C-alpha cells in the first residue's frame, strides 16, 4: 500500500457517497481509474437503482487510458451476471493491470470470486486500502448482507433544554433553515424514512426531500402504528395513492398504502422486512417513544443531532433525558464526527463502534 493508493481510494470513497439512498439493493460503490503514468482518467459511482455499476462508469470515461492502469474500487468487483455484466470481467477486458479494492463483498455471489477472477487473468490485486472508511460508508449494505437489516440513522432536532417538540399551536420547527436543509439531505441519502403514529398525528409530516432538484431522491415513507389508524386526509395518505408508502401495524387497517401486519410490532421485525425489500439505509424521524424502542433494541447505527439555541416552554422531564440514558442510547459507544455550525444551530453526527461482521453486537 502506497501513499498514492490511499489518496486515490479516498477519492473513490467520496464518490461512493453520491449513491447513498439511490442504489438499493446494490451497494453504493465508487471507482477511480488511474493510467500507467498515475493520472486520473476515469471516475464513477454506482448509478440510480444500481445500474450501471461504478466500475463501468469509470471505465467508459477512461476509454483506452485504462489500459495498463490501476482501478481503485471501494468494494470487491462483482463476478456474476445480474442486471449488469460482471465488473471484474469489464476490468479485465479494459486492460487494467492492477485492481485495488477496500473491502471484500460478503454477497454470496461475489465473496472472493471477483478477486479470484481478476487474479486468474493475471491482474495484480490488493485489498484493505482505506478499509475502515469504506466499512463505515458501506455499513448499510454490509448489515443487509450479514444481519438481514439495514443501517438505521436516528435524526433528532431538539431545543437547548432537550425537547424534540414544541407546545401545541406553535410552529413544529425547532431548528432554522440551514439545519432543515441538512435534514432534507439526510432524507435523500436514505432508502426509507420511518415515523410513528404519534408524530403522524401531531405533525402530519410529508417525509419527502424538498431540496431543489432532489424530489426524486425522496425516501420511501414508512409508518409504524400498532392500531393501524392513519387519517385519510394526511399527507402520507395522499402520497400513498400515487407512490409506495408502507404501514406496519398489529391489526388490519383501511390505509390506502401497502399494509403489513406484524405481531408483535417491533423495530427488529420492521427492519427485517425492509431489508428483505432490498433497503440498506433507513432514517428514523419520530418522537422519543419510538426512538427509545429502536435504541433499546440495539438497532441504531448512526445518530444525527440538531440542537437549536432556543428553549421551548414545556415542563416535565425532557425528551432527550429519557432517550440519552446508558440503558437506552449510550453515545459512549459511538464515534462523534466534527460538529458543524448551521446558522444558529449545532449539528453533531455519531457512528456506532460495532462492526458489521457476523457475531458482532
């Protein structure tokens, strides 16, 4: 592994993130092709719905410049024919001399077969470069493959005194415009967005992405409601008449969207069904009760917290003090990214230490 290898793989991991929330059930992969003289001649990331793959995009841009060069890929190139031809074969046919990838692919159709195909064709193969970065970026796909559940990000917007809500009759927005834009970007980076019956009744959310040009990047709305009651006049009922909206409940419901009866209704059961649908990244936008259920089930992988400097006029124990307890959401088990100032609001992002490997907590 050289300094140059690290440099180009870091570029590939940055490219891979453009696919978050858009490529399921495929992994979000990035690829950088460097010619024999060490110059970048092609870049790419997996496109919407997983077609074409990152390697195909980068090789198409590189053309003959790929011959004798090196391909840096964030995940082991696939070796099977699905909706696209094998990327390992495409690299061979393009004349690539060396392939460096960050992580092996646990998909049983790949899982070492891509590396073996490349080596059998005489290419130099190296793995493990920037593996820790790629593992965090790929965790949704990896969890789907090894634990049959997607990555879950809990989004929290709260006041400085720890409330995730405002008094009845006041604006539901706790944070300012820049923080809300960041929240909409988080939506675009996830395949599905989960809310509970309480939030649905109190806020009537749309759960879509309203950033300019990203409406089509909106995640699939998911409702968890034991009683199955959804107002026919709410925003999600309107959306369900034209697009996919999922309701998970413990009883039959007259909801116009797709309804799944799960008894008991648990975070684990919902996540297992979403994973079976090919989803790899799920955003949780809900009240403290449902957030606490996910935390106690050990199903939170990332936490995105927006803190507004203002206080809200609510008495009693704060929402966040109920949620942020060692037996619920223990942030000492997470790594904190550098905080960001978004106008008056503070944004912090936490990633859980636990690995995606089988047997890990």
